[in-house]
C-alpha cells in the first residue's frame, strides 16, 4: 500500500466477535491508525462515543442479536464518517442506510482501506 | 246432462274455414243435426283423416256437453283405450274451456290409464264456435311429457347435487353472469371475503376491497375476474391482496375462468380464490433462513481468516498468509454469487468477472472474456471459481498479468447434442515473460486436475507454452438446464 489514507487516524471498531476483532485490529494497525477503540455492542459503542472522538468508524451491522443502527445514528449526529461491515452484504442493510458504504465480510486489507478512504472522502 | 247418441260425420256441407278450425255438420244417431268439429290444418283436408292419426300428439274434440266427438290414434294411445264417440269426458281443462269459452294453454295434468299407470300430460284446449259465435264444443291437443318431466327433475337433482358439492368444497368459489353480477358463492367464499356477498348486486368480485401486490388500490372492474369476462379468456398467474371489512389483508391468487354455452357464447364466469398467506409466510421464512445461513458462513469465513492471520503472523512469510487469505476470499466471493441466486445457479461470466476483479484495475482491456450465457450448478460454480482463481493468481505472479504487455483471453462455448451438453473453456495467456514449466506440482495444478476431473467428471489440460500458459477445461452440463 503506497499511500495510507487512514494512517494517524483514530478509529472506532464495533464488532461483537472477538476473533474477528483481532483481524480488524491487525489490519488497522498495519494501516497506521493512531488509535483503535473496540466496542462489542451498541451500548459499549455509545458509551465510547461519549468519551472519545474518533475520526472514523467501522460497524458490524449485526451485533449479537441487535442491529448497529443506533450507533450509526449517533455517528451521523457527530458527523463521524463510517463504513458498515456485514456478512449479509448490501441487501442485509436496512433500507434507510442503503446509501452508506458497505463491505462484505470476509474482506481483505485492500478492500477495507479503499472503503475507509472513500468514507473520509480521500 | 242430456245424453244423446254418438255423433258421426255425415258430410262437409256448410263447411267454413276459420284459422285452423274446420267446422262441419254432423248428425246424431237419432238423426238430429249437430255441428261437429275437429282440428286439423288446411292441408289435413286434402290428406284426410289419416293425417290426424299420424300426428305425434293426442287430439280430440268434444261437443258443448263435453261428449267425445272424435279422437286420433295418439290420443287413444295416451289414454290407454279407445273411447267411443259420445262418451262423457272428465278432463278438467276441457271442462274449464266449455264453462268459460276461453282457451287453456299449457295445462299440466296427470292422467291415469285404465291399466292404472299414470302419465303427465301437457294440454292445450281451444273453444269452438259456430258462425253465430255460439260455443259448440272444444278441441284438445295433448302430449305425454312424463319423460321430459322426469329428465327435468333429474337435471334439477343433478344441479342441486353439484351446488351441494361446490358448497361443501373448502375452496372459495363464486360465479357471475356475463355482466359480472354475482350469481353464486359458496360458504368458503363468504368466509374468505369476511362478508356475505349480495347475489345479483355485487359485481366482479365477492371481496370487500382489492389491492395490487404493491399495495395500490385495484378497482373491482379492473380485477382479474373482470378482465376474464371482458376479454372472454381465463386469467392465470395473477395475484392480488384482499381486504376484509374488518381491515384484515391477505395475499390471494384468483383463477377466473369464463363460462360459455353450447354455442360458445359467454354466459358468465367462475372464479376460485386461493389464500396464499401461508405460502408467502413460508417463502419469507425460507428466505430468512437462507440469508441467515449465508451470513453465518460469511462470519465463519471471517473468523477463519482471522485465526489464520493470528496463527501465521510472524511464523511464515507474509506471502503465505496472503495466498491463504486470497484463496479464502475467492471461496467467499463465489459464495456471495451463489447466495444472490438463492444457491440455485451462477453465471460463468459473472464468476470470471469476480475472479478477475482484483486484477482489472487500470488494465481492464488486457483481460478479454468471450462467450454466451452459461448457468452453472452451485457445485460446478464453486470448483470452477477456485480453479480460475488459481490460474489468475498464477498469471498475476508469473504469467501474462505480471507484465505490462501481457494479455489474457478466456473464451467458452457450449456444444449440444441429443445426449450431451458440454462446456469448453479456453484460457490463453500471451505477452508475458517466457513461461517455464513449474518444477513442483502446486495446489493450483492439483485442484485443476482433481476438481475438474474427479469432482466434476470433466477434463482439464494445462500447457506451459513458452509464449503463454494455455489451459482447456471441458465439463458436462446437465441436459435440463435451459
């Protein structure tokens, strides 16, 4: 990866599966992110957003039986760009969020960085 | 009543013709002149009394007192005896005519023959007048309608039993006339509609309200039944949403079918309404289930990807980890493809485009694809996608896709015969660095061999020509696949 558009950024990762979160964390570290905050549920993510100010977020849509949409709404309010990640693909996203960036799990680092770069407009 | 002797025809003097009634003079046995009458057609005169006997209906005449003047052969047959002229007759229609002087039309009566058997007859009686307008007697035409009545009763019984049958069916059925007015509905129909349809008033459909599948209102005069009647043809494959008066809605399939008489003229239509809520629910459930399975497979693949990353990190060269991840992601992509088609099939061209997606950026024109639409079974799609991924990876590392001038052409065609449908795929690289035959058999070559030949029962050949790798793959497609 020649340019690292997310290098130095603080990023919120909302992912309920620990093993998958290791992978995301590794990828983001490799991409040079300055700070990575992990949340495993909507409540954890909303709590984190009260204290922290990430530049960017990566949201798993389905979090152990709940949808991540309340987090997405909060991110919109805070004007923090984000990317959905889901095993369902785009059709698994609620209609009001269809226009958002979605990456299909599993994905490689290149797919992730392209989506994140697009989210921050880079 | 004065009873005089039998009458006999003595001549045709003073004969007048008025309509079909011919009057003639006759004398009683005692010599007293009396007008006698009988009915026949004008032509009957020429043919004589024989014609009267050949008529298929019973005819007799009586005088003013109701005494028999004459009868034909058929009348005797129907009575079961041949009464003598002058016998007093008791048939009431004739009595009525003699009393009122007015004709009687289509009167049904049951007569009992001398042998005790009974017959239903239909009688028409006309009074007979002389030139002065004096009632002189009556003529009766009658016919046996016993069989006709029996057939009618049978028909009514049959119709009733068909109605009972329709009524008992658990399917919602109703009929309309040619103008669409409801003429019949069964219990199941009223239950489905959630209302009591009004016969002769409700038009086109027995339901309260109808909507298209997208929720737009459907006026009754545009409903499938109305179309069937207006176009005089059965409508199939339509779907509508029914709203009951209580507001409940459910999806339904109608089966409107025109009814025609023996001449083919449209006389109405019959419709059966099938509530498909359960089917729709089952379809949604199945779809949700497939979605869930797909989602879990994807999450599991993501977990495997992470486990491999965690396990291999720092232990093996990154290239190994990357190769593993690329294979896993190739498998994942073909899963997506199949999931989008509900795991029914996948298009070969779509698979190829997916495989080449990582290599097309900025050099799309260097990869050429050519061939018609070919649907592959999930099994063939998975194996072929993995094989193609290996070939593409190899081309990107060592072959045509590793050099700026290299090109890759993939063409395919289907050869069909009565027994076989064979798919031939040709992979041709050119313009890359000189090709060397690999020293060891890698995963790609093994998969090509076993995947295509053992798993799919096809044939695969790979040639490491110095000017470019060449690969041909032949697999048999199912015959039924369109």
